[in-house]
């Protein structure tokens, strides 16, 4: 019997989070035959008073990045960036449930639940509920937290991100960095952690932890075998 392709859903609070946290892994999983979908929760036109022109430019960057990654479909929820705390949490959960029921992923990636960034934390907690084993008859077998340099890395003490899964992205780092460069509105100048150079150095750091040149690191939240 032919094994079904893995369907993977990457849930991101903001455009560029999906590339920063999982870009190399997305490329690797697609290369290995997976179907990958992305959900970007927020937009910044209304919440941050950006112009319509700026909003269109940022949306185009997100679409272009998804196309470059090879994403099957990108969902845009258009929630208010930096103001997710003004929305009822069940509203966010229900939107994520709709996407999960539509594509029925076997693997879900989301933000670390103790990320100091408020939007990241809210999306993570909403994902955990939306990815409940009862949803879509238990289709989701694996749930992982990913990290965002300059955000997740600022967690302290017991809430610090402690990765226990590493994906080798030696063959994909160059393409990941090129795709990150599509986000001209988001990428910062070095030595900012969200610069192109910063992302490369961070991937080297995670690679050192698993004897690879480059890696992306994750924390497993749940795995069902």
C-alpha cells in the first residue's frame, strides 16, 4: 500500500516567522515529499497604521516567500499585529481549527508557548487547543514549537527555550537565507539577530549542538505513534 504524503502546517504570527523558524526544515520536508501549508495570523495595515501601499508590499513579500519555499497554500487570517490580546482567544482557536479541518495535517509547527513576544505566545496557546487530538479524528500526530531569533531567545529562567529535536539543514541554508531576503520590510541589518548574517550564525550555533554545519531547533510538544 502506498504511504500517504505527510501534510505539514506551519502556523506563524507574523510574515517572516515561518522562514526564520522553519525555512530550512520546510525546504527539506518538501524535498522529501511532504505537502507544506503556512498560516500567517496577523497583518499590520490597520493595527500599526501602515499605508495600503505598504500593506500590499508586505503581503506580496509573504506570497513571494511562500512561492519560493514551495508552499501548497498560504492562509492569511488578517488579525491585528501586536494587538492579538484584544481578540477573544476562542476566535483565534476557531480560525485555526477551520484550517486544520480543511487540510488535515499530520504535523504542526507553532511558536514556543513561553516566547516573550505576546503575539507568538497567544498563537502558540491557540494552536495547542486547536491541535487537540480530538480535532479531525486525531489526524495530527506531531506538534512542535519553533524559535524566532531576537524573540524566543529572550526568554529567561525556567521559560528558556530548550530544544530537543534538530533538523539538519546543511543542504538548505543557502536557499533559506535567500528566501529570507525576500522580506525586505522585515529583515534587519547585522548584528540584529533577524539579519541575514544573524540567521546564518544562529543556524551554525544550532548545528554545533547536533554535529552539523547548520540546523534548525525545535521542542516537541506532543507525538503520537
